[in-house]
C-alpha cells in the first residue's frame, strides 16, 4: 500500500482547474447536474460512473418522498452541501493523522492502545476517508479494505461487477440521491476461504455544518470467507438540519459469513435515511447488528435476500428515542430458497417524548420449502409523552414455512423498581440498570469497546430522567 | 362478563352485507365477547371469498372485550379479516385470539390492530394470531400492528404459522388412525382450544359443530 503511486491524487491539487487553492473543497450548496459532474470530475471517475450518477440524479428528481412513516417534508434539499473534501488526504500511519481528528477520536473514547486490536482503521472525517491503515497479514491474505473511491480507482473491474447491482439507483428516493452524489464509504473484498479474525472498523462522522453525508459501502464476502465490519457514527451537535443517506450493499457468497455492525449516534438534527441490503447465497450467513441512538429521524430497514439453500439472515437492533426523535427501524427478510432461516430481534426504548417504531417484513416465496423465521420485538416506554409502534408484515406463500412473530410493549415494572430502590439504588440508577438489562442480549453481540461505549451512552442519557 | 355474541349473527347475514355497515365502529360499553366464524355450509352454495372488518372502540372506563376468530378454510377459500381495537379510556382490556386452519389452495389475510391513545392508561391488550397449515399452495398474510401512545400499558401480539407437527401425526397414525382421520383430529384439537373460551353454551355448540369434521371414517 505504501508503494502506491497515484499521480491523480495530487494532480488535482497541483494542476486541476476545479480545485480551489484552499485544500478543503465544498461543492456548491444544493443539487444540480453541475454539482454531480463536478464531484465526478474531482474524483476523476470513469465515464460509466458519471453516467450512472447522472441517471440517478434524474431518478432522484422524479421520485417522491415516501408516503408512509415519519414526516420528512422538512428536509430542504437545496440547503445541503453534497460534497466536502477534508483538509488532508489519506494518511497511512497514526502519527500522520491531523491533531484535530485525533482529538475527536479521543472524545469518542477510542484509546490509543486499542489501535493494536484493530485490524484496519478507516475514519471518515467529513466526506472522505482520512485515515486508513491495514495490517500486513490482512494484505497478505488478499483482503481489500479501501475507501469506495479508491476501490473504484484500483479495482475497476471488480467494482463495476457489483456496484449498484443489489440496490439499483431507482430503488428509492434516497438511494437515488446517494447514487448521484456518493462519496466515501468502504470497499471490502474478502477472498475465498479467508477468515478475518479481527473486525474491520470504520468510523464515520460529519463535522461541517449542513453537511450531507452520502457514503457508499460495497462488500463482497467470497465463498467460505468470514469477516466482521464495524462502523460507528458520532457527530457534534449543530443546529441546522442535516442529511445522511447511505447505501450499503453486501454480497455473501456460498458458505461465507459476514457480520455488519453499526452504532449510530448522529446529533439530534440529522435525518438518517439509509438503504442496506444483503444477498445471501447457499449456506451463507448474514448478520446485521444495528444500534440507533441519535438522529432526528431514522428510517432504516436492513434486508437479507436469502437466495441460496440453507442461507441464513439475522438482524439484531436497538433503538433509543428521546425528545423530538423518531426511530423508525426494522428489517426485511426475503426467503427465496428452501431451508432458509432468519431471525429478527428488535429492542426499543422511548423516553422524553421520543417515538420508536419497528417496521419489518418477512416474505416467504412459494419455492422456499421449510423456511423458518422468528421475529421478536420488545418496546419499553419510559414516560407518558413517549410512544411506540410495531408494524410487522408477514407474507407467507409457502405451506411448509414456519413463521413466528412476537411483540410486547410495556413500561418498567413497579416491582422491579421497588426492589432495586429498596436495595439502596436511587430511582434513576435503578432505571438505568433495568434499561441496560433490557438491551443486554444485543449489547453482548457487540465488540467489547462498542459495548462499553454504548452502555456509557445509555447511562448518560438516562441521567436524571426519572419522571 | 356478560356475553353478547354479535359477530356470529353479523357473519351469517353477510350475504347482504354492505360495506359501510361492515366498517362501522362498535362502541364497547359493557364486557363483551365477539366470536367470528365463517359461514361455510351455506345452502345457496359456497362463498369462496369472505371479507370482514371488526372495529371496536373503548371509550368507557374499565370495560373489557374478547375477540375470538375461529376458521377452518376449506379448499380454495379466501378470507380477509381485519380487527381493530382502539383504547381511548383508562383500564380497558381486550384479548384477541385468531386461529385458522389452512387446507389446500386456501388463503388467509389477517390484519390485527391495537391502538392505545394517550388516555388509554392501564390498558391490557393482547393479540394472538395462529395459523395451522394442513394443505399445499396456501397463502397467508399476517399484519399485527401496535400503536401505543401511553406508557402505563401492557400490550403484546404474537403470530405463528406452522405445519402440522410430524410427531403428533405419526403418533396418531401409530395408534391406528388413518391419515385423514389423524389430520382432522389435529385440526380440531387446534381450534377447539378457542371454542372452549366461548361463554354462551348455545353458541359454543354451533361453533363446535362447525369445526367438527363431517367425514365418515372406516
């Protein structure tokens, strides 16, 4: 990787006509053909990608906002920067990372020592990957872990074969938007039979005001491989509405296993509208783990298309909605082959007037003999102002399928609170403990450092919340 | 619980149903049990499609209701059922139990809504939707919905779809029952648990008679 010489990278800064002298570049506010062309030009993309972006833009302009779910009419698409280049380009070692970025990491609670545990760190500071380091053994195995822009540059064939094939640009309005202006994200390829033991990590963040972030992630887990991908999002609080519309495509080939973990803690003015989809082939396993804590409105329904025999899809999610927040999250499991199985576990907590929704779909096609699915949704409503919805749909067109769905909504039991307070805990400590216990089955599945971070966050949010 | 069995009559008169009446909201003012069954052995021939909508609204404090839906869908039968319970007074409760057996080519589409408004504190609402698949080429949609705006409530739903248990089937056959007889017995057993909940003796007899197999065994 260090041997890589890329003239194009510096070319634009030195001789390009489109780059202002200021090393940080902001595309004009708002969205137009010109902006899209500009983004593509800055990135020096091949013609097919520019055409793709332009087609996606047309589709975006034609499509309407979804008629269901939370209210999105407050998004002002003309008041958003669609591309922002960070101050510095990619750095290869930790020492080269700018001080300001390091400080933000520090605040996130990512200790220096932890780096040694990370197989590769990708930090998305603003719109592009600002730091990337891959340990040697990963490279020796032939694992590709790059920013999506770099992936396109260095592996054009592989990239073109998979890009946009699972989520076409016409899928929904926000997928169209992402396809038109995408930038950043990760490109991951795990070769046949390779087991990546340590999780691949990426940190995403937005730092500029009114900055839209449109990262695009493309993951291919080849036959018999195993890997985990972890992304965590935090963003500083600012006052104007911001938009995050990512697209994630995951291909799980025969016998492969892939786990995608997201902890989302956007500031409370961000619209988080994400399209995530996985295609799972024979004997493959796809696991989505999803934590939604921040944002103003989240709409996210990761899905698994189980197209091969014995394929398995799994979804574990936690949602936490506080004042003015609406977490509309869920999952889709589409069973298209015999003996496929899936499981969805969703836990949500609403407090201080927040609203959580589970919106999910399980579909069993006629050929999917002996398909099995289990859905569990539990919601906890902590005070009178808060609300919760459960909106599942099951379409079962195969007679041999076995489908279960279960949902409960409740408040914290008086007895539990009484017991804990009688043991000397304050009421807010007791509530914090009960909430931690409630989400524990999912937190257990997170990498350790994330579990700690999440617990710390919940504790912080719960402080003084007894009403 | 005073038992008023409205649904059965409604359904029996469904030949002349008009849609507006079908969509009418029923105010629950006293403890009531609603039993929904399908009018299958119609003398004027079989109705293959049934569409039914039951809306209950709880505006009076402390009332409770129970909805029982008991269906054995014969070949080619299609049932579309919507139940909705809206709780806008405190201390109300409603349990909904739906059980359906799907035979060849039948289709069951069920949407069960539980809405609890801000004033619906101390509401107890449960919904169970269980389908036993006994045939091939069946279709089944299930959409249990919870919309809850109050916090001091207990609400849950459960939905299952599964085939006849092979072990039960094998056991019955090993005891000398024929394939059809064993199947019928399992289907009956599945539905009878709801029939037992019916409080009115007369109605219970009618429903029991309906789910019993008419087949003669050798």
